[in-house]
């Protein structure tokens, strides 16, 4: 074997040994990244890194600093071994400020010191327990990001040569790749922890919100009639299906002085908490102003509000309770105009002795009176929405419910229910259902519910559904 071939063989052998050492070092960093106890693994890996580097270069001592994104030392191995935290911090600060490690940190390149006595980059620390005559400091880089600095020392000058620097730079590059993965892994875990904490917070908030909404649902349910008023010869039924826990739809049925019953079906704009609160306010105002409560025994000044005066409630006219609509409109615009909310309301006053019905339809979908031979009457709007405009007129109209007739009131959650094909249920489809033979108000509502369910299938309910059915028995 010639001298040249012998040198080449030795070089290849050395590179093989270096490659194997680098691979083991990389495996250590990967294991550290995946370890649940990364703090302890980090200390062992740093120590092993210095040992591998020393073995590859023949160094006697070595130190290693790992840096954060903003250049703060996060972990370290010192050439002089373990030291108290305050001393360790002082040493690291000194070498990063004025020593070889600091020069490498600033310049992002290898620092090779052949003789520490003549190289101004070398900082001799007081009470240094070892002698260093030559040094090699290598930046651990990944792209432009500095992950740390590896420094190797020897007690003899000119120990480290260019080949050592090149080999250590390759090793440092491998370490940089591994440390980048460690940092990314830690950031990923931190993101997972943050997401988990955010998820728990969201779940807690959602639970609290659901509890509040459920409480609101129960309160709103209490605003609906617990039982329908008894009226000989009449059957009154209702269906109330909110799209969410609280709704903007509502219905009401209540007795008035004499043989009268108040019938209400309404729809507040929008859905949710705001609409539910507005609904509660409307329900209370209508009951008060219609004469259902004693508070409404007060007379109303015709000149101030443009309304007819009320008589004593023990001798009322059938149209008198209908003043609740203009009074409610006036109150809302006087006190809650900034809410920018409105509602469609049908208010009817039924004389249970005669079947006559006086009503105001404030922009609501027209209730239907259906008899044995089909639709007898459609009660179209007689005025605008409530809460929208001041000083408007609400015309009072009259209808009649004969024996065997059924009055059907409903909200747009019925006619605008959506099928899987995106088709609306429509008014026409509703009318086709109500003209079929029905033996009772309960049957009428059941038939409508059945057809709605078959029409929508599995499509989520998009709006509140309310139906009120009043039948005069034969």
C-alpha cells in the first residue's frame, strides 16, 4: 500500500468513525425530543454531545450552551463542571459578553484559537481550574437561527486544525437539525396544551351557557299558558317548537271579562336571548293593556295617544281589549326604540257565546278559518309590525267561527320550513293540509306536525314553529 493510499484509507476510516458518532448523537437528540422527561434527557444529551465532540477532535475539555429564540441561554454544560447557579450565570454571561463564545455568537462562524495567549478573542477567567492553550468554538446553526455554541479546549497550543473545525461544523449542523426538531416538537406540544386548555375553557363556558339557556327556556315556558282556559263548546290547542333553547315566537290564550277569550300568536324578529326577552315584554304588555290584569283598568287619554277611552273592565266592548296593540306599539317606541326590534302579532278577542271574533293583525301571517267545505276566511294583516313606526293605525276587523270551524294561527317557521332539497314548505302546502277532514283542534295540529316532519326529514329546524288551533265544537 502506497503512502497516498494509506492516508486516504485513514481519512475514510476517520470519516466513518465521525459519521457513526454523529449518528449516535442525532439519535440522542431525537430520543430526547420524544421523551416525556425531556429535562433530564436534555442534561444527558448535552453531556453526551460534549463527549462525542471531544472524542472526534481529541479535546480535553468542552462546554455547550443552548440558546432560545431571543438569545438567552436555556441549558449548558460548563468545562469546569457543575457550579452553583449564581456562579454558572456569571461565567456564561462573561464568555458570551467578551469571550470566544460571544465572538462566535455575534459572527455566526467557527472560532479557531491556536494559542490563547496571543488571541484577543480568548477570555481568561479568574480561578480557572484547568489550562487551555488552544480552543475551537462552533456555532450550532439551522439556517440563520442560532441554537447554541459548542466550545472545545486543549492544554496544548495548535491542537485544533482546520480539519477539526470542518468536522465539528458538520457535527454542529446535525445537532442544529435535531435541536430544531426538538424546538418544533416543544412548540407543538405547547400548542396542544394551549388548545387543550382553550378547549376546556370553551367547554366550561359552553356548559355554563347551556345551563343559562336552559334556565331561560324554563322561564320562557312559564310565560306560555300552563293550561288553556275552559270554555264550553270550544277546544283550544297549541304547538310550540323553538329552533334553539329560547325563542322569539309565542302564543297566549287568556280569559277576559265577560264571555271573551284573548287569542295571541306572535313572532319577534330574529331568534335567541334578545328575542326571548322582547317576547316576554310583549306578552306582559298585551296582557296588561288588553284588560287581563287590574293594572289596565286605568283610562287612556284619547288626545295624548290617539286611542279611544276604556270603560270599566266589568262591562267591556269586544273591541276594547284590542287597544293592547296600539298601546304596546306606543310603549315600545317611547321606551325601547333603541333596541331596533319589532314583532308581528295577531290579537283576537273571541266571544265564546256567539263565535264572533274581533281582531287586529299587526303584520302577522294570516290565520285561517276552515270549515267542513274548506277555507272560509283568511285574516289578512290590518296594520304594520308592532314596534316599527309611531302613530300608525291598526284597523279592527271581524270574523266568525261557526260550529265545526277551526281557526289556525301559525308563524313563518311553518311555511318557511326547509326540505333536504332546499325547498320551502309554503303557504299552499299548509292550506292543502288544513282543508282535509279534522275531528278536532288536536288532530289539526298533529296533521300539520306530521307533514312538516316528513317534509323536512333530517334537516335541522331553522326557525321557531308555533301553531294555535281553536275549534268550535258542533
